[in-house]
C-alpha cells in the first residue's frame, strides 16, 4: 500500500481546537473546557485532550479568550531611565509581584516623550487591564490624556503629579528630604547645595522642598542648585567638576544633597579628583546596591520599592488602598559619606 503523503504546508500551520478534538475523539467545546480551570469535564476526557494537544503542539489562545471575558491578565508598565539601577529594581519588583498574582507584564519603553502616544496606542490595542507608570518624563497632561482616550486605569509610582485625576503611590519625599537635611546640619556644615537630574519641577519629588525646610529651621539657606540634566553619573561628575573649578574656597558649599544615588556617585568622584583633601558631605536617594559599597559608603534614603509596588498593585487589581501604610515612609540609611571629619 502506497504511503499517503501529508500536506507539506500542514506542519507549519498551528494546530487548532478542531484538530485536537478530532484526534481525541471529543467535541471542540470539550477541548476548550479542558484548558479552563474548574470547568465541568471528566478526568478521562481531559487526559485525552491533553495528550492530543501535546502530540499536535496545540496551545490555547489565552489572549483571545481573555478578550471575550473582558480581561487579559496583562498590565502595562511604562518606564524610562533604564541606565538607572533604581529603575531596574522597580521593574523587578513589579514583574515579580504581578507574576505572583497571575498577571503578565507588558514593558512599554518611553525613552523620549515623542513616542509616548504610539506606545500608549499599542497598550490600548492589546487591551491591557491597567498601567503602572515608573517613568520620569511623563507629564500630567499626558497621563490624563492616556486614561481619557484609552479608558485604562493607571497608577503612577515613585513620583508625584500636579493633577488630582492621576492616582499616585509615592514615598513622602518632603519628610525624607527634611530628614536628610537634618543629617547634614548635625555635622555643622554652613553652606549647602542640591543637585538635580533633569531641570524639571521639584514638586514631583518634594525632596528639595523638605531639604530647604530643614535648612530654614536652623536659619540656614540653600546656597547652590546644580543641574546635571539627566540622572547620569558622568553628567553629575562634569556638573560638579565645573562648579568646583569655578567656585572659590571661601564660597564653596560644604554639603550636597543629590536627588538620587547615581548623581551622588558622580559628584563624590568629582570631589575626589578635584582635590583628594577636599571634604564635602554628600547624601543621595534610593539606596541602590552600589550605595553599600566601601567605595562610596553613601548615606541615602531607601524608598522601600517593595512596599510601594505592593500598594500600587493592590489598588490597581483590587481597588484596595492603605492610605496610612508603611509604603509612604521609606527609611534612612546612615553610612559615612555625609560625615564632616
């Protein structure tokens, strides 16, 4: 008997539920029930379906099924600043927490404001169940526009907004900034500086406001604000080096609050390279892993990303908020970079 040749195109086609049903000797609806939790189906039928599916390489289209149920189990995570270790920490926390709850993560990279709308359009087409913003460059206007156009609930984490229409989960930056200011004041410094990343409104973080409040409480003032332009170590190094070269010893700051740890590393290295005997107390923010290193021994503030991410996900998935939770505080990490002598 001559062997019957199959269709050469067939092996490249994805198996369907009908194919599985034919091989297993059951109906198509039995096949679909076999892949659904708690569905009414006998153990024998389920086993037959799974065996047939394995032979054919069949995989159910979870996205199509989810769309029918009006949920996709996908959360879009909008992020930028991928060269910042704190961003990677936040992404790790978000993906782990969502995975634990049976959700997938769709990473939406918006390294420039120009591609924001196209990225949001993609999220809308994929029918994500919600958005978590970890980005620094997104304006309040864009946040509100995204929700109104695509009707996707969104929560912004780690950064405040000026709009009452945008839900925020963020550490109390004012309190943290004030505490770090008091740490520097306790050392007896007289002239104070602050280094920003992007030259954007400081009320998105409130660290500067808290710092200034601490200084005013001791009849001191903020003498210098340095702008690196980006949360970049090399830019912070150049910014600090330029300041040191242009300032005189009698007017130079004695203490510097850096908006995050990456800026602090660049500033400290510039101080060392400029004059190894020069001492300027430096504090940072975020407590990234490198801050623990003996190279820096950086005094900083840990935002407790784990607690903030959990709070954001509780709100997004369960509409459950803990307004008095520990997530809003963070904790001081005292090391040696701030010490005067």
